[in-house]
């Protein structure tokens, strides 16, 4: 990820634009996920647990 320097731009605004670009590209969740190795079976197990929890959640109606 990179941000081009605009003429007369302060460091704070460059940093703000960089952080916004990183957030829009959704890089941080991917980096956090890849920080540790997880096997395919572990990923399947986590997805299965998540689906079970989601199905047990009560429906919200207004």
C-alpha cells in the first residue's frame, strides 16, 4: 500500500490518507489472520462452529 505525496501536504494528512486506504483495502484483517498458521481442518472446524452459533441466534424482528 502506498500513498503519493501531494505538494504542500502535512505528515498528518498523509498518514490519515494512508490509514484510510488500508482500511478500505481491508488489509488488516488479512494480516491478522495470516499471523499464525491454521490448518485447513482447523479453518473448517471454526467455520462449522460459527455457523452453529449463527443458527442458534434468535431472530430480531421489529
